[in-house]
């Protein structure tokens, strides 16, 4: 595997491409600046942590990833799990979980797991992204309204209870700044989508609060000691006990990073016509997350909105993403002190817009019109994400989706008898007496093994010979092999021969590994060969000749 950067540079890189990449990188940096700060705060950290993540991880995701135009950094998908890890294990626990997640992503990339990520069903993805959106929006209510609610609980219900108890402390100047910022962002996105709406709205809010001396909390007031330089890299604290405690969170971070990065890369492919390399993309994401943690940053992944902005701004190669990180670093070093003037209500407004974008309301409504299984999968994942835990939601959602898939596949697998087992119904008249032909259609796996055995044993009158046609079986697992073995054994106990025919090569390879168990079954190439063998042995229409 090779990073996409090396491939694009070998294709030829010139000054014109560099100018296009630099302009795209600057455009994305302007969009990413307020987002990175807002996501850093929403995650329970500080704005500088979000900026460090966008700089370090953003640079490496572009330099080492498998997508030509991917932009990486902190995203809304991590807010819930990051805040939870910090609340339970402290920031040191988050750094260790992020390093472990990076290692998991690298292993997954080299193991080819990237190809499997696409099998996570849409109801599960939509359920937990919509749930995350609700949690992010809920977490910003206090800052948006300027509530004096004290220490707000982490739980969804507890948060709303605290907000309602403090509703009498609403700060009207804070609410006004938040509402104006939100309205300005929405207006700019609708009427001037090419302008950096987030940055314009944040600057306008900061100027209004500073010039009018409004009693609105700012970033500088909440984070008075925020650094304006990159920290020195250092290894996170490590202990075996902490390793065991944060490992589940590390798997959750890795899962989210992989899913969102590959979804973003697929969106980018659709916009550019190029193809990403999923394995290399996961490796790049893994290295970037390890480096982000070493610099004290947050988990990172591919950001769909920023990637789309990069493409629309004319990005040609991964250099655009690397330039976006370089511009963010320059802003941090040169104008980092200005971040202190940004109102918290303005950042809350940005996150409300981010939450709405993550909610995928249209897709959520369309999935509610699907069958009962899809609806249950969507609503259960959504409810568990909001009310219980993201890790539980993902585990239950994927497990339930797998069970639903197996149930549907079992319905598609059956034992065909009578004329359905033959291409030409007239063939039945030429079958020797005491010979029955059955055809198994569909994958033979543990979900259908029991039903398949029941169907085979409900043959009725005991025939002299049973011919099983397996030409419509694309796959067989050990449970189905066991069911087939049981059927052969029971048939032999009734003095019935079993002939297997028309087997695809993959099916026969599985059965061949169980050859001793199939000593009582015969194998021939086709139905015609089976009938020819019976004819040679003296079986004809009407019995033994």
C-alpha cells in the first residue's frame, strides 16, 4: 500500500497545481478554524486541543491517507465518546484511548478491514449519528442561553433537568448573540454559500461583544490560560489498569474514525471521479490519531463537510489538506490571542448547525417508512445512543442488524422438490422408481441449518435414492455441513442412498475438508451423471431391472 500523496506526485506536480492546492487549503482552514475550536470545547477539552488536532492529524491524514482530497480533523461524531472518556478517565485516559485506537486502525488497514466497513447498515449509521446530533445540540443549550446551571450532569435526562431548573437564569445578551450568530450562519449558507459563514459569524459576534461591552462569556474568560503554540510531543500516561479501562472506548473511537473516514472518502470519490484506497486510508487515520495524542490532541477522522469544501475550492492533490493544516498553524501562532474574544454563545451556535447537519433528518424520516425491522434497528440505535451509551448502541445495532440479515437470508434459502428441482418438469416422468431429486437454493449457513434438516427429513415415503442438487448454493458453513451430515446418517439408517451433485467448487472444498464424515454420501458431477450411474447399476423406470 502507498499513500495517495506519493501516487499523485508521481503523476506530475507543477506550480499550477500547487497554487490550486494552496488556495483550497486556505479556504478549508478558514472554515475549519471555528469548527475545530467549537468541537474542542464540546468534547470537554479546550479550543486549543481542537486546533492541535486539526493541525497535526489534518496534516498526516492528507499526507499518509488513501484519498486524494480528504480533509481530516476533529468531528462531531467524537464529541460524545470523547466527553465520556474525559469525564470517567481524565484527559490522560483519552490520550491513551486515542493511541490505542490509532494502533487498531493501522492493524485494520493492513488486515483489509476497510472493505468490511461498508457492510455496516445505513439504519445503524443513521441511528447513532442522529443520536450524536441530539446529544451535541443538548450540550450547547447552556452556552447558547447563558444559563447559570452549575455543573451539568453528563446524562441526557440529567442535562435537561439541570437546564429546566436554571431556566430563570437566562442571559438575554447571550441569547441575542447566539441567535444572531445562528441566523447569520443560516443566511450566509443560503444566500452566499461560497463565503466562510462560520468565520464571518464568529468574527461579527466577537466584535459585537467587545465593542458594545456586552456581559457575554468568551473563550478567554472560560479558558484564561489557553496556549497559542503547538505543545511538545510526549507519551501519554500508561498503566495496565487504565489500558483495560479505556480499551472499549478505543475500539469505539477506531470504529467511528474508520466509518466516517471511509464515508467521507466515498463522498469525495463521487465528487471527483477518483477512487480511494480504503486500507491505506485506515493506516493514515491510525498514524494521525497516534500523533494527535502525542501532541495532546483529540481523536480525528475524515470530515465530510470540510472535504467537500476542499473539492469545491479546487483541490488537486493531498497537498491541499497539508496546506490547510499549515495555514491553521500559522493562524494559531500569529493570531492565536484573538481566539480569546470569541463568545461561547457563538461557538454554541456553530455546533447547533453542525448537529443539524449530522442529524440527517431527511434520511431518518425516509428510514421510518421502511419495514418494521429497519425501523426497529434505527430507533433502537438512536435511543441507545441518546439515553445509554454510544458503545452499547453500536454493539447492539450491529448485532441486531446481523440477526435481521440472517433471518432474511434464511427465508431466501429453501429445499425445492417436485418440478422445482428440475429444469424440465417432463424429466420427472423419466426418473427411476424410488428416486427423489431435491434442490437446495440459497446459502447454507447456521441460520438455516435446522430448517434445512427438517425439510429434508420430511420427505414422506422413504425413497431408495435421494439426489441432492447444490448448484444454487453459493456458500456453506460448518453448521450446514453438520446438518447435511446428520441427514446422510439418518438416510443410511433407512437404507437410503444419498447422491450429491451439481456442487460449485467453493461448496465442494468445504465438504471435502469433512470427507470422513461424508463417507456415506456419493458425489457426482451433475444430475445427468447421477441418473446415468443409477441406470448402469440397473435402476430403471419401474424399479430394479
